[in-house]
C-alpha cells in the first residue's frame, strides 16, 4: 500500500496532463482510424465504448501501468478471498460471494459463509413464492398484495432502483412502495392510500438501530394496530425484517421465523444481492432475482480474470482517475437514456460517494490528492432540457457516462430510435463542438468534452446485474489506487450522533451547540404546532 503520488507512473501522468498528447479527442480519431475498436470492451451483455475520452494511447498505457503499480491484482484477490480489507471495521468484504455461482469455501468466525448464503437464499425463495402465490395472509385472512419496504441508504436504494428498472417483470397483482425518509409526510400519505388488511411491511436495516427506519416502522405498526385491532402488530404476519442484527429485530418484536438475515461482511450499499433483495424477489420472482445475481457474477468473473487493458471496471476506474486527479474534474454525470434506469444516479451516489468520499489513507494519513468525485445525473432526454447547457458550454470539465438499452419492448420502435438518436447526438456534440468561424461567442460550442457510452440489450435482470457490479468494481479499483478504505462510512456518524443530542436536549439550553444552531432550534420549536 502506497501513496500513489510517489509512484513514477503518477509523475508520468502528471507530465502527460501538462502536455498536448491528449488535448483533442477528435484529433485522436483522425490519427487512429481503429480507435473505436481499441477503445471498446464487452462483458455480461454490456458494451462500453470509451473512445470519446481525452485519452491517447500513451495516457491509456500509463494509466494501466499505474493500476499495476498500485498492486491492484493482489487487492482484487484479497477481496474475493475474504481478507479483512475493511480495516477500520475489521471486516471482510464479500458481497461477491452472495452472487457467486459456486458455493463459497470461505469461513467467517468458524461458520461457512457458503452454507449461510444457501440457507438465506432458500428462505427467500420459499417466502417470496408463498407471497406471490397469494399464500401469505394478513391478520384478517386476506391475501397480501401490497409490499412496503421500510429502510434507508443501502437498505432502500438498491432494491428500489432494481424494482423500478425491472418493473416490466412485476407481479401483475402486487403493488410495491418504498419509504425511507424520516419525513413523516411520506409514510402518512402512503398509508392513507393503502389497505392494512393486504399490506406487508419489510423492515430492512442491517443494524436495526437506524432512527429513520425505526420511526417509520413504528408509524406502520400504529397504523396496523389502529386499523386492524391488533396488539403488537409487529409480531403479526404484516411485518417481516431483514437484518444483520437478529437479536435487535427480535427484541423489537418481529417473529423470529419472519426475520431474514445477512452479515457484517456485506456492506449496506452492497447488500441488494443479499436478503435485502427480498422486495426484488417478491416483485419479479425468485428465478429472475437469481438472474440478476448471475449477471453480477459474470461481471465478477470478468473483473477477476480479464487483463487490465480489456477489463471494463478497471478501464472505467482509470478514466475517472485521469479526470479527477490529472485534469481537474470534480464530478461525473451519469445519464441513462432509459426512464426505468432513472434511479441509477441516486444509487451510484451512495455507492461511489459513501465508498470513496474519504480523505485519509489506509494508514490513516491525510491525503494530498483528490479522491471520490461528486456523482450526479438524471435521465436523458429530460436532462437535455435542464442541465445539459452546462455540460456543453459551462466552464467545468464533466465526464459523462451515457447508458442505453438498444432494444426496449415497452417503447415503440419509432420513439426508441428518437431516444437513442438523442443520446448519440449529445455525446457527439459534446466531443465535436461547433467552432463555427465568425459565430457569436454565445453560439460557440467548444467541444472536446469526454464521455463513455454503455449499450445493453433489452433491459433484463442479467445485464442489470452486470451493470451494477461494473460500477461496484469501478469504485473498488479507484479506492485501491487512492489507497483508501472504500468499505467504511465513518463520515455519516457524527451527524447522526449530533441529531440525537440535539433532539434529546432542552430547547435553547444545549450549550454544546453553536449559537446559530441553538437559535434555529429555538425558532423551529417556537413554531412547531403553529
Ligand atoms: O447512514 C449510512 C448507513 O449506515 C448506510 O451505510 C446504510 O446503508 C444506511 O445507513 C442504513 O443502515 P441500516 O441498514 O443499518 O439501517
């Protein structure tokens, strides 16, 4: 493990970034007619064209050399073999074992994780099949037909994103809802529209201590009790839990047989492959849930075995390093040209920013270089009518990932053609610009703005699984090169602790807080209920 800035490859990249060898993307196409071939890679039903990047062969080779010098190969092995690479929490990082086609031989604390995974998969299959078949009844004997997922962060974003993406395959008689925010208006307005007799709540929380989730669950319990005449509604068939803290879920009153488990070695933001994927299995069926896992496993195999120069996650990670650390980009835009992938940017925000938003090294030293970028975006063509102005003519360098499905059976061929035509036009316009001689300055498009394009076939569980795993591994590779721990998230703890202190203290008397915060709290409390 080392400071990457001390590596000769880093120095070389710095020199290249100051030179002109990669200064114009269009010129790179002129000098190499085979550029598209050399700058594209396929895996798991995904095709990545990365030719529209500000990257010459020399830059690409030096980036690949940086990856090798960063001991990436041994770090990949360490993750897959279950070494405790999450050093600040002393945990292994084994979300890849959840989707592996072979039973994992790894043991954690003397327990076979392969056995544990199989057991939970079986439970998930049995339960999801029962509910989908109409065999799971509420307290009044009616069939459960509405699922409400209560969870936040990784216990919400993954299943929510995948459920939206795969809505084409949804059970025709079931409805799915996701509640995350502690803003009580969300759950109240949802519950007003639901029938308690046919509603099942899935309480998803790795820790089972998350304030938002427990408060929303309490509201759901009260609603069931008031409307169904139940006592301790959390012990009824209207509540199941998914957690890595069974004891806490049991203490909360959830029936032991209605608790699905996962483990410390699955990070929250990497947990959709575990029992946290229950809403997905309920919505699209267990076999399709397994196809999702299979797609991710295909990307895992590729990531472990492909040489770096043909390795999709490695390539995408290196491009990001080039822009962040050498060309000064501080954000990356993710623009899916598919409305059903609309939650991808939010999902990636947690994946990337919670993983790589770090400023100390694995050795605990303050870093002198930039790490994780700001990830943002939304679907095209909507974004074209909102923020694309800044992409085309703003002062910042913002690399873009365009993502599209070449086939969409839910759309009409004519409209889908327009959708994809727009995407291609945008990436071409960003790169080529329009330096018309004599045009007024406000009509000039500087161009030379980079992008990746990821094409997939019809949106299916398999290629969706591969897409998510692609980004997971991209984030991992960047974390390795930056020499940071991508698997903890200590930065979110202080705010949680202070919120508890603030809410627990007497109004206006909490001297731990600054004058501004105390004054604002007084104003809020003075107005609450008015
Ligand atoms: O606040 C951050 C976080 O810890 C995430 O990493 C996690 O996905 C989320 O909260 C939810 O945590 P839990 O699943 O324990 O409720």
